C-alpha cells in the first residue's frame, strides 16, 4: 500500500492545492491528514471544504480543536508574550470566520486513527499518542521515544504538529513527522508531506513542494490578520518579530 500523509495546512489554500497536485502525480492508494487544517492563514473554510469534499480521513489537531469548540486557547506553545498575543488574534479571527458547519466537522474529527488490518500497524495522531499538542522533536532523548513507542503499540507512528519533517527508527518503531503543508518552520518555505510505502520493507519519502508563497502571503496581508504570519510563510518560519 502507498499512503500520502499531509499535516498542518493552516488555512493555506495555495500550498494545499500545489501539494495535492504533487500527491496526484504520486498515485497513492490512500491519503490521510494529521490535522491543523486552520489557523494563521486566510482560507480556513476553503481548506476544510477541500478536505471534506475529498473525504480525506483526518485526525484532529490542537488548532482544529480550538476553532471547532470556540476555545480561547489553541494549545500552542508560544515562547513570548508577543507571540501569544498574535496567536490569540489568529484564533479569534479564525473562529469568527469558520462556518458553523465547518466547526461541526472539526469537532467530529477523531484524536487518532489506527490501521491494523495487516502489518505494518500504523497509528496516526497530531502531536503524540499522549497529548494532542505534544511536540515530538527529533532531538528528544531516546528513552522518551521508547516510552512513546510503547504507549503507541504500533509499527509506524505518523504525526505532525512541530512543522519539522523527519523520520526516525527507535528499536522496531518507525516515527514519521510529515512536516507542514502550509506553515513550514525549518527555513524552507516549500510545503512538505510524506509518502509511505508499505510494500515489502516500509519506505518513507519526505517530499517538498513549491507553491505560490507570495500569493499566500498577500492573501494574509489583505485580511486583518497580523502581517507577521505572512512573513513567516515567506521565510519558512524564521521571520523575526519587529520590536
């Protein structure tokens, strides 16, 4: 079986369309989404409806939860007071513009999806099996990965949330972070997603896709969202806040 796995679109319709075109060229058997459809970008409803219209199996991300349930906090680990302020503006803006029907869709998304019909067994989550907004960075201690692998009870763990794509094998468990379609944080503004091929030995390819970053950034600047969110997608997540 060949799977395409996308994550962290964050209301970036331009990136999603480009990634989808690349996915179609890869001809996967199935496509899965690891959540965070919305937030920071200009097109929350369009992205949700893109996923809904194609019946893409999707797990709930922390931002989906915040918007779907009209929460005051997205469960994001902002590092400064200013980041927190801008994050709250994004959450409020997105909540106010996401339709009731689309919020209901976000509410109904499962926290995880297990694929256990045949080996390898696969678990899909947004952050980790322990918590929707846990950040599984690549450099965390091996013992921590081992604890998570034991809890997951699977051969392959697919997740996102950090926006930093990587693969890592710990003992017999393959960890795959699909990165981010619409809000990269590794200095590369291209969208990322994963192709998982389970025929024979399991293989993973992290793909990067160019899209019209300028158009996506301009769309943000045409709203009353903070311009900093446009700067972030233009720089692959490394733009500094003005002080």
